[in-house]
């Protein structure tokens, strides 16, 4: 009888472990997805920074070309 209880408890532990692993894998997949979005946004930020730098350089060239008062 003790062996049967031990087996049942061991199986229940394995089921709980499997459920925990399944949830962990789901969380890891969400994390990968979030990381992909962050990397995409970082690329967009870099593009915007380059455009801003180009605009600032154009403003400085235009300002330098204006006649002084």
C-alpha cells in the first residue's frame, strides 16, 4: 500500500514538473518575441537618430549660409 501511495505521489510530482516546464517554455517564447520587438525598435531608433543628425547638419549648413544681420 505504501508503494502505491509513493508511486501516485511520484507521478503527481512528475505531472507538476511537466506543467511547470510547459509554462516556463511559454514564458521563454514570449520573452523571445518581446526581445525581437525590442531589437526592431532599436533599429528604428538608430534610423531616426541618423535622420535627425542629417537634419541637424542641414540646419547648420543653412544657418551658416544665411547673411549676418
